[in-house]
């Protein structure tokens, strides 16, 4: 007897529907799996057989063959346990095969028949809705996450007996009425805690307003890390579509909270400087999101940037330009979203006090070697370069005098509204995404500003990419003042945001 049920496999960020087919025929008793299953999937036969026996369900002593179609996609993970069990039960006549039509199943079985949660259930349910399935059957531990998808009937089961019962009568399933307790929101530090550093805070506001990348240079203890950790507090709140997009990424990575799976806050990822290139970009045999993708729609903070390996830093170049990470494997090419603000912090030299020659004890060779760990091509991709100056006693003892994060956020939201209106017919959202042709269309300069930029370009030897970065930043500064055209002072401030780069790397 033959039976079939729908399931799915995740490859990168893409979900592929998999038809799990089972056939029970006469022959020597055996349990065979075909269709390019991995070692994890092959283990399902022992889990399913033992789980059925422990629930007093005996399989007939016949030849059982399970096929995963299409056969050219490798099947990974333990989420095929439930569909294999359902297909085998239908093929042996314990379940009616007609009951499995229009249903998508995913979940892991334990040896006693309990159903365990799996990662990536949200994109699987989204695929089920696209395939116009009648309902989705998922582990009870994934129920909150699966219910984030509207217009889709979700059945959460905790054990094998519940799976059989609700497959026979899906209409009898009633959603469990449980009090939903949302996780307490993580408190984000406020910008008013920062003493001094007016120019640094200004650079941060410009970066967030136009979604530009930022490099902070300064001595130890000046407040670079402290400032970076407050950036999410001045970023606008996520829309529901952005929250769902982030939740899908974190679902694939297996980083969601079971009780409150929806991501409501912009991510702030701060990987350690010992992180490898694979940890940043993502990868593995079946590629999974890395730190770059986990920072999507938020901030990727690299503290002590020169301490990262050269390979880890250079891998950032392509995502900063394309806003995606492409990973090539023998099985195919995988794309992960990577639209984030890169915020990096570094000391000007190994001891941190250059160019203060009274305190700096580094030789010229040490300073040059330390700074050259960051390539010029990567520096060109950083729109802003701000200096964190040492804070004196009067600033430290003055108390909270700066603006709060809420006040800065209001201004940032106004600038975002200007950009949303301007680019409503384009495929971009922020000034930091402007391409060459769009720069000509939207970055209109006054004659004086154009002449000023020309002279700066001749004397400061910017690359073509650096020139475009200055225009993007100047467009953001003009938007912060609600100016339609870019004036000389806007170009001047944009140039000053790159002058520290020339100061240290000259």
C-alpha cells in the first residue's frame, strides 16, 4: 500500500517542499530510506519504529520503503520524523491515506513518542501557506512561532497519539487558551549617559539617519563601545513586515524564544574579535546564517576592529556593497540578507594614545602595522570616520547634560520619512543605498558646493567610491536640515567625517 505526505527542508534561507512517500509491500522485513537522505534523516527509521512500539502500535513484518522526493535535494535535520511516521502509518492501513492530502508535517520524535520542537518552523509554515495546504501540524513547542503566520490553520501536537488523533479529525483540534506572556523588553542604554563627545554623537546620528557605516577611532576608555551600544535606542521601531523577516532568520538559526518568538527590537550583534570568517558570513555543510545576517535591519558592531583576522574583515566587503551574503557550495549557491549598519571601533595604535607622543610608546613601524590591518578598500566602504576624544574631569562630573535617545530618535524618524517619500518609486529606502545613477538624480548640489567638492577631491585624493560616499553623507546631512539641495556646509561636514581617516592613514 502506498501513502504520501508533504514536508519541507530548509537550504540556506530557502524552503523546498518535500514529498515523503511510504510503500509497504511483501518481502523480507526491512525499513529502507531512499531519496538522498542525510545520516540524521536515516536515523528517523529507528526513532519512528521505537516510538510506535512504545505507543503499542506494531508495524507488520513487511518491506517498508520511504522515499523523499525530489531526490536531487539533500534532506537534512530531524524534522522528517513526524511525516515519516504519518506516511508509514497510512501505508500500513492504520491511517487513511486520504487524511494526509493537503497537510504539511514537520517535527522530531523521541523514543517514547513525544514530539520535540525544531528550528526553522516559521519559514516552513510560510511555504505551507504558499502551497495552499489545509493545515500544518507542528510540535507544540513551535506553536507560538507557527501562529505568527496569518490565514493558516496550525495544529500543535505534543506526542504521537495526538498526531494520529488530529490527523483523523483535524476539525476536533481546539487552540489551547493559554495566557500569552511576552518576554520583558531588553532595556537599551540611553544616550544621555554619555559625557561630552558631541562630534561623535553627531556622527552616530548622521549614520543612523541615512543608514551609513561608521568607524570610531579614539584612545581606550573614551566611550566608543558605550556609544555603539546605544545606537539601537535611536533607531526607529521595526515594522511588522521587518519583524517577521527577522523572526524568519532567527528561526532558521534556532535562536528564537519559545514563549515569545516574534523579534520586536532591532538586532545589535557584537561578535568577539576571535570570530572566524565562517562565523561572520555563515556557512557549514548546509549553510546557516552568520553574524552578518543576524544583524540584518540592525547594527553589526566590531569592537577592536584591527584585532579581527584579515580574512574576517575582508569578507565584509561584498555584503556592504550588495546587502546580501552569497555562499557557494557544491550543492548550490545560497543567499542571505545582510542590510545592516556596520559600526566599528578601534584604537589609533596598539597602546591607544597616538598621536599624543607624551603617552604613546609605540614605534612608527608598530603604528603603521596596526593601522594597515584594515585595508583601504574596506575603509572606502565606511561612510563616516569619527574621533572619540578623551573626556576630562569637568565633563565627567557635569552630570547628564546630553540629549536622550528618545529626542534623537524623533529627529531620525523625520529624516527617514523624508527618504521614504523621496524613494517611494525606487527599490531603496535610505541615502546609504544610493547608486551612481541615483546619486546624479537625487544629490543635486549648489554651484558653490560642487566647486568645493571638486577642490577637495583634487587635494585629498579620494577614490570614486569615496566620492560617492561623501555625496551620500552630504545628502543625509541636508535631509537633517530639510534642505532640498546640497549646500557647501553639507559637503564640508561630510568631508570632515572622513578627515580623521586621512589623519591616521596618511
